[in-house]
């Protein structure tokens, strides 16, 4: 492999430095534009059409469903939900999540439906604290009532898990555009309208963050904040906290419940893959190097936080990354630093005025040490898209062809040849093998190009 | 599996209020806060997957070495990367190992691109007596933490823990 070539190409030249934000935006443009299943539903039937009427939500007459990245940005600005930070690689929307700048694990509850499957399997204790179906019903009604007082709501349909065999369909109901933006960055976005046809969620999260539980003492809960999951009812309610991570790690907890029942293993780890299709997993807690070590210049990133291991291999649960920004610099963490541009979302990061601009100050921890940024995975150079994973799965039966394709695609000098070669070779096979619910597209083949070298050598010191 | 269940890690300064120096802690499956089944369910699944696919497993120190916090230093990212590369390239299969009697670890004596002095913490620590004392303290912490898994899951992994 020609390593020097890639390092050279990743090092910005003078001219590139001047046009940093334009260059970055151009690279991400196709994937950004491709996510386009947005619908704005208006009128008395809006809730019904969005699929939330059966939850009891009937009040709002405008539903913003799966907004595009551009629409999310426009809504965030128009609703005055935060500020636009002038980051080095492009303008990035920044929000303040209020009092809660981290997860609230002591306010997370699981409904104990006595005698049910989840009652038998859950490891009840400090981590899975039980509450009753009656309490859930009251909190649920509070959440629904708070949405029924509003004239609009944001609804997002997505997937958790890249493998179609075990992925779960998730629906989120949110109050604000930035919250939909967060889940749009973090979860697996639907590819097209067809993927959303007849979408029946396996789980729905009603996030009524501005509503608190004033009766928490009566409910035997700990505070006005409540994050409550009811596995049998396939619903969760979030009250009183704006922190984005509750959505992400809440669904991760559920994947940790569902997958083992099917014999598959969910894992809190990062993962990457080499050119022989050999994957590596990196386990460890926050701050131990998962993200840093999985960003390897010779290997393609699968994901940096939540994965599954099943008969088809290792796959990401997520469609994005959620990185800490404390003391972030381009030298230390180039991948993360360069991913912060249009469509990324900064949380609780201090902004300081420099001339007429408002720039992020990652060293300022006055608000919190847990400043965060979420961004869709295509902001990272060199990752495995869900299409590649599906092809991995397909070519298991044809390993030789697969090896050939992957090997060739990683060798830079063959890339141009490969583009023509793999397209002609693979297309007929893909058409032949894929089931009717996925439409092979040109992108699916070109995505092989996503296995490529990454920028090297961050440092955690 | 013993180490997967133990989930030995350190709370790094700054991640939680009041933490000013790294504190040893245990988090089952390296993510206890998100587990819904008992940790042994995940350990059993990992064991099964690793056996089925013939996966190798290595523990790599990305934390402190050379002495306690304040005396030693954090492993450099360069050395850590070299360790990870030796594992991924398969170079680690061609080197000699030495055994740590308390933890039972097989430690490589040399690895390409890594200062051999760093590989066994025994050599990296300046103060030998302090090293042995700290190792014993840590072994006790492991044993105490693992008590809750004795007799749980399909296999009791207690015997794979430190022996003192």
C-alpha cells in the first residue's frame, strides 16, 4: 500500500487550507443530499398521517417528519434553538441542553410487568431499576398531554443496527428541531421512501423534555426527571431532560436486551476492518482510547461506540458518532475536529466572539466538562457504510470475489480501474442476490471507495 | 471472559465531578450502565462467538505505567498503536512470552516498534517494591469485585483471576 501517497493527499496544501470549509462540504455533499425523505404534514389529519395518533397524540396540526439536514438547520435557526458557531471547517449549530449536561442514570427506570418476558430476563438492580405499569401510565399520559397542547411536533423514523436481519425500527417524537437533528445524526437514516413504506416501529420514544414529573415523590421516583422504558408496550417516555445522549444510550440498552434473546451479541466497543475483511474490536470505557485506536490509517472504521456480532459479522448499531469536545484540537483528534462542520451539532460547548465571528472554545469548561458533538458517520473519512456491510454479508458465500474487490479497492492506484471493474462485475450479482426490499444503486458499489486510508496519528495527551 | 466480566478500567480525571486523579474501577463488559441482562449472558455469548470464529483476544494497557499517578506517565499513543499493529499484523505470534505469576498474563518480551522496557510493567516501574505492592492491591480489588460472579453463568471464571 502506498502510505505516503495518502498521507500526502490528506495533508492540506496552502490552497486547501484557505478553502477548508468549502472542500469539506463538497466531500459530504452527495450523502447529505441523498438523505431526502422529508414530509411536512399539515392539518387535522397530520398526527394520523405521521403515525402518532395511535399513541394518543392528536393535538399538533403540523408534523415535521424526517426533515433533511438543510431543513433541520433552517428550523433550528428560525426557532432560535441555539447559536451558529463559526468552526474552522464550516458553520455548526450549537445548543445548550440546560441543567442536564450528561445522562441521568439514576433517573432511568424499567417498567416491571410482572410475569412478562422482560421481567424474567432483566437484571433488576441499580442499573435496571423497577417501576410499575401504573406509574408508567401516568407519566405517559403527562407526556402525551404536553404534546397535545402544542401545535407542532417533530417525528423521526429510523433504524438501530446495520444488519437488516436484526435491526430495530425506532420512532422518535420530539418538541424541537435540534432534538430531531441529534437522532438524525446518530441513528441509521432511511435510504429512501421505499424503506419507510409500512414502517411499524418496534419501539417509540416520546421525548417531552419540557414537561417534568412534579409528582415524582408519589411515583416513588428520584426527581422531576424520568427516563422510563416499557419493553412490553414498546414505548419509552423522557421527561424533564434535554440531554441528547438519553435517546442514544436508551436505545442501546434495548439492543442489549433484544439481541441476546436471538443469540446475537451487543457490545460497547469500537470496531474497524482491514483489507482482508478481518475486523478488530476495541473494548473500554469513556476516555480509554476506543475512538482513537479504531481510527487507524490502514483500516476502515465500522463505528466508535455500539456494535453487534451475529452470524454475518460485526456491524454498527449507529449512523453517527458522539464525541467529547473537551480540549479538542486538530493535532490531537484530526478526524473529530474535521468532522465538525455543517450538519454536525455541538452540545454545551462555549462560544467566544472573535471579531464578528462566534467560535467554539473547547478549553472553556465553565458550563460542563462533557461538551459533545454529534455528526453523521459520513463526516469521517474512511468508514464502512451500511451498504458495504450488506455486501459483506452477501459475499460471504463468494469470499474470493469479495477479497479481490476489497483488496483492489484499498490499493489507491487501482481505484480508478476498480470503479469500472467492480461496477461491471458486481452489479449483475447484486441484482441477482438482493431481495426485493433493497434497491441496488450506483452508490452501493461506489461505497467500496469508502474503504480507504484515514488521516493518521492523533494523540490523547 | 474473566476480564470481560471484570471490566477493569480507570475513571479518568475530569469525566466525573470530584475525580482529580485516575481511580481504578470495574464496569462489567466495559459498559455496565447499559446492560439489561445479567453480565454473564454477554460473557457467554462472547465466549461462544470467539470459539466459533477462532478470534484472538489481547489486553492492551492504554493507561498508566512506570509508577503510580504523579510518578509514572500515560502510555504514549505511539507505543499503543505499535502494540495494536503487532497484534493486527500477526507479528505478536512470532515472539517469546513471559508469564506474570499473579495475574497469569502471557506478556510478550519484544514487539516490533515498541520499547521492550515498556512491555512488562515490572520493568517500566522505577520503584520495584512499590510496583509489587500496587500489583497486590490491584489483585485484591479484582478478587473482591469478582465475588458477585461466582457460580453465575454457564462457567465460573473465578479461577482465571489473579492468584494470591
